[in-house]
């Protein structure tokens, strides 16, 4: 998972499709491809955005470095587990749309 600016648009064609592009999307892809199986890896920016909230319910491993193509060596974190459903304040702080049901 990564956070930051993206460019979004609709691709024309018989069946128009919505897509997003940018360095944030590329970094998120690298976080996924360099992670361990069944483990969520987040960028340093996401770690700081989430951990600054008092209601943070995530427990992270210690920071580590990984080599991300196009970015070089980056600092990342693995999410170990979540203590409970994330508080709404955390999700709102990340500008995420709230969905019905558990996280």
C-alpha cells in the first residue's frame, strides 16, 4: 500500500474503463510484489499517515528496506495484525470511503 498523488481518467473504447496512473500507483505495486506471501507491506508515507492517529489499531513490524524497481532502496513496514476494526477517524484521515461491514 502507498499513498500520494495520482492521475485518474477514463480510457475510451467500446467499454470505457476507469484507471489511475502515477508514481504512487507504481510504488504500491512494488510494495505488493516485494512483500512476503499473505503479508501487507506499506510504504513509509502510509506508516506515518496511519500511525499519527491516536485511534491507530495496527501493529507493525520494525522498518526494513526493500529494493523497489524505479525507486531504489525504500523503507517499508509489514502490518503484523489489526487490534480491532479501524476507527472511522483513521479512515477519514486517509480520505478513504467507508464501506459497510468490518475492515
